[in-house]
C-alpha cells in the first residue's frame, strides 16, 4: 500500500472517528436524560439500570447518576481519541515512529481498563440511584463483552511491543549506509 493510499484511507477513518466521538457523547447523554427525566413514555427506548428504579427520577438524582453512567462512554471516547491521534500520524506518513507505539500502548491500557470501568460505573450508578435515608443498594455485573475488550487490550499490547521493535529496526536501517 503506497503512502498516498495510506493517507487517503487514514483521512476517511479520521472522519469516521470524529463522527463517532461526537455521536457517543451526544447519544449516551440523551439516552441517560430522556428516560431518567421524562420517564418510560418512550416505547422505542428500553433502558436498564444496575438496580430497580422508578422513572422519572428527580433532577438531582438523575444528575448524580449521570456522571458514573458516563465512565464507559468516556473510555470509548478516549479510545476514539487515541485512534484519531494514531491515524493523524498515519495520514502524515509517520508509520514506524515512537509516537505510534505510544498510541498503541495507550489503546491497550484503555481496552484492558474497560471491564473495570464498567464494574466501577455500575457500582456508582446503583449507589447514586438508591442512596436515601433508608440506605443504598450496590449492584454490578461483568459480561463477555467486557472480558473480550480486556483480551483485545492484551493483544493490542503485544502489537505495541512488536511495533516498538519495528521502530527500533527502522531507526537502525536509517543509520545503515
């Protein structure tokens, strides 16, 4: 694949990643506030929470639950940002560079953190939604998607190590006459 085709393809992916970044933020915000503030009057939108709640929620409770409910979307947005950084480098022609290796490492760490962020988010959302004078309930779950993300993170970490070695070989070959 030539540098020109890599740049063109990277440019197209950058558009997709930017759109996805904005879409994730807006959609997750809407999917939190519409059911929690308006209630269950939307047949087209099925929502689940880590604990049983009665909708609509009071505004303060909805706001308290919103922050931890966004942990997973924030993680997704951080992943998309790292992909944007990586594909900008590819667009500029930087293939075997240390900055690329750093992006791969950050991507792997974010992917590995995914199940932990999901569990932590569930615990805090359940706490925010049930905390009252009578006490609170904590609830969480891990699913196969969380474990899959962690395994993919470990694979991306291996790719980062391979890329790091490729960068070293590329730097050595540039010094060879």
